[in-house]
């Protein structure tokens, strides 16, 4: 059965969010600078540079960053397996 694109995007987004939440929970119990922290908690940031415009009466800020770590990958994997069994 084919899944709609909205269902796939929603499931993968939820997987990334769940991975990020678990990453923050794991960070509470790990020592700073440990190998486990570097593996599960530290992230790689990428995205376009943040642009700020001051237009006298309004300030506009454009941009975003994606934080990517091992727990995000695990979350996407779990979400994709859940999507596989979802009807």
C-alpha cells in the first residue's frame, strides 16, 4: 500500500524530534567530554546563514539550522520501521 507524502514527511519529522528528545535526556546522565556524550549528544549544525534585516519599524530574521546527531539517525530509522507497519 502506498503512503501519502504527508504521512511520510510527518513520520520522519516525528522520528527526528523523538531522536532529539532522547539525545537531550541522555545528556542529563552523561559526563561532559565523555565518549558516549560525543557520540550521542554532540551534533553537527548545517543550514543557510541567518540573515537579519533592520527596517527601522520592524526587524526581520531569516534562516534555520538543522542539528544532526546519532540519535536523530536512530529516530528516523525507528520512525521508518513504524511507517512500514502503519496501514
